[in-house]
């Protein structure tokens, strides 16, 4: 952020607590946690503990540092935070955020964060052991979500973590992030609130278009078939029935009995289009399509954005992309 962008040419946060001075304890604690984890697992290689100059280098940057567990939350935090924040995601585009094992480099990227943002609902609990014992502020974006249960498999009855796929719940995430940023940086409150509400308005507009598009899909075609059962919240919002190969990404994926059961359903109901997600193999879904006369009609994005140059560099792009493909393919 250059000073010339700031109102009146003055730093609007001149009186704000600098994140790096009191937060030195957080930096040390996170580095300690990283080293401890590396030592205990023994698989992450040598860690350079005596790396103090980077703390001094970061003193020059007074943005709020936000660490998120995955790319969708990072995009939300960037939109809400604007140029008052620097956001880093532990996982990078394409990663499977379920059961992730952070590397030392992943954790170094987010060390010293003023605010840690995670999804909760059991998806990114792998983060917790790295922030336990530190005084980094931690916000869980799914707080207040009425969770839908996983409906089958080893995780039956546990909360389905993919609440951001609902535009309604996504709005909740955005406002939760705005409140958390305001607590860390009260002088930015008005900007956080305004950016969050503008963002939610865009999301509402997208949801309205999606509902109109689904209304144009014949009633008996309103079935969404995917690899992971990650669309429960979106399906609920839009009145779609959801079928899938496996319930959660950390489950056994594409087992013969899962494939066989889905083949029967797709064949019996003559479902014209099935889908798979960007972060998993579509081999099993190709088999479903081959044996039923259906077709794998496109790649959907759920757990990760694409790279910036890819088709879904933002959360709104992700929803727009998925909804466009789903409604088009079920109608055609
Ligand atoms: Zn998932």
C-alpha cells in the first residue's frame, strides 16, 4: 500500500497499534509451534530458527496481516480488507484442504498474523495445533451456520463443512470477517463494513440470477450429481437434489460400491449430466457417465479457487462458474 492512496495524504492508522510490536510474541510463538511440529513429525526437514531479520523487515508494513486456511477465505478477506490488509492462505490453489498437512514453508508464509481465519465445521482443524498457545486472534467463519449433516459414510452425522457454497451462508462469512477485522483494526471499521455490504450485495445479485436459472430447469432435471457431497448447502438454497460418489473428500473416494450405486441412480432417472470437482480425480465419474449414457459435463470448483489466471480466481467467480455450468447442462 502506498501512502499516496491514503486519505488526505496522512496515514489514517497513525494511532493504531502497530501489529508487529506487541505481536512479536505471536511471531515467536508461531515460529516455536512450527519448529515443534517439524521436530515432532520429523518429516518436514530442517527449520532455520535463527531467522530474526525478517521481523525487522516487516516493521515497515503496517497492514493487518490475515492468515486463512484456504483460498476462498483469503479472497473474502482481501475483498473486505481492501488495502488495509495483507492476506496469505496456508493452502494454495488446487490443494485438498481436508486433512491438509502444512509444510514449514506454508506456515512461514502466515507467521506473525494478526488474525487467523478458518472455516470450522471440522474441515480445517489441522490449523488448530499451530495457533494453540499463541495470542493470534482467531475467527471461525462458519460460526452461526446451522450445519447440515454428512448423510453417509464414516462421517455420518458430522457437520458438512462446505457452507460457503451457499450464497446466504457466504454472506454470513463475509460479515463475520468484517467484524473480526474491525476488532483487530477499529479505525478501519467503516471501510470494512462498507466493503462487506457491497460484496454481499453482489452475492445477493448472483444468488437471484441462480434461482431464476434453476426455475427454468425442468423439475425432474433438478438433480446435481458430483464427486464429493460438497454441494449440500447450495442445493438446499436452490431447491436441487444432491447425489454424489462420496460424502467428504477425506473419505475413501470412488469405491466400487459407490460407483455402482450412483450408476444405478443416474441410469434409472436418465440424468443427462454429471460433474466432478477440480481438486479430485474424475475417473470414477467418467465410469458413471460411460455406463449410463450421461456425460461428465464440466469441472466444478468447491474447495479451492483456481490460480489467478484460471477460470475462478475469486469466490464470486467460483459460484458464478459453477451455477452457470450446472443450470446450462441440466437444461440442455
Ligand atoms: Zn470438500
